[in-house]
């Protein structure tokens, strides 16, 4: 992180810090921490994404900075349940309100409705947000390396570990991939999930070849996720051949007329194996 942070990301990070500060003013950190620690053990994201040839992480996504409004999604829990019925191994929920029109209420509703791991996807840059996500029931929290320096990354990964969450580290280039590996080596032992986001954080354009370029640079032993720009089964098959353990799919399934069928068809036509039933997923730490 540093001089290369894009204007968009800088604005998003500042807004996230302000939201966290405002939330803490009405719900103190001690209260959020207590609620988080009272949650039952979360299923392991790493274990869930390792259970199939390539797993699908399906996203509850109403809008995006690049495309604007995508879907109304009046019932996030019903949408997530449809994803899981179609074979999704995990669900990602946008909680950022300005560009993605998400909320913590969406996250809590989804976590209450499904038994697969649920990822809080936001611009997470404070410990408060980590614990807030766990208090809502999340199993993992997205950490965007472009938004964090090394000290912040280590701190937030440690906070996630203490809260009972897995850190889903997102990278965009080889330097960030190396940082993810160092954070894993220097921090507390924990399952390692690393995503390669094909979307450029400055231009918001998608580079479909980014995963292919970065695959060899990703940390050894990491569960790897290809994010953004997945338009159909051919993309899933290509990413599987490149060694992706999972793909994160948002717009394609969130805007589908039949989300359950959309996930099922991606798995079937991409020659992938649907995830095992969620009741068989191990608790967090199963891969330790």
C-alpha cells in the first residue's frame, strides 16, 4: 500500500473508517466483541473451498462501482439459500453501502439462513469491522492488500484469528502476493485463502489473464480464488485448468432469473463438481 493506492480505493477506505467510527459511537467495541465471542464456531472457508475440484463462492451483490445498480435483492437470505441449493460452497455478502448498496443486516440475514461459510466483503481496515463481521455471523473477512500496509495486514489477520474468522486476502499483483505470503509466515498459524481480483482498483477494468499471470506467485499451500470477470462456464473451466481452487461469482448469479439454476449450470457446464452438503463442513481450523 502507499503511493500506488488509487483515488477510488483511497476514498473507499476513508469512508469505511468513518463508518466504523460512527458505528462504534452507537455500539461500543466491547459490546461487539462480546457478541462475536458468543457466536457458535464458524465453518471453515478454506475447508469448504477445498472440497470440490473448483468451488463457487456466490455473491450477494446489488451494485458495483463499475456497473452501478445490478439487482434489487429484497431478500438476501432467500438469494443465498438459492445459491447453496445450486451447489455454492460459500457465499460472499457485500456490506459496503455507498457503491455496493450492502449492509450488515444483509450479512446477518444470510448467516442465519445458510450453513456454508459466509464472507464479509467490504473495505475492512479497522479491528472494529473484523469483530463486527463475526458478531453478524461471518466465517471470513476480506482483507484487500492494496488498502493495507504490512502492519495493518498483520494486525487485522491477528484480529480475525482471535475473533474466530478466517482472513480472505485479496491481491492484484506479484508484490501483493508476496506480502500475503509474508503475512501468513509471520502471523499466527491459520488456514490461508488468497484471492486474485482481476479488476483493477484504479480503472475498475477487468483483466481476465491476471490469475494466470499471478498463479505461480501465490503462497505455497494457499487455497486460491479467482475473482471478477467470470461470465460463464468456459471461464470456470479455464480457471480450473490454471489451478484455481475456487471462483467468486457476483453479477452473473446475482442478476440471474433463477439463481439456483445459474450456480448449478455453472458447475455442470464448467465440468466442475458441486460442493459437498454443508452439514459435512468442518468447523474453522479444520485445515490446521
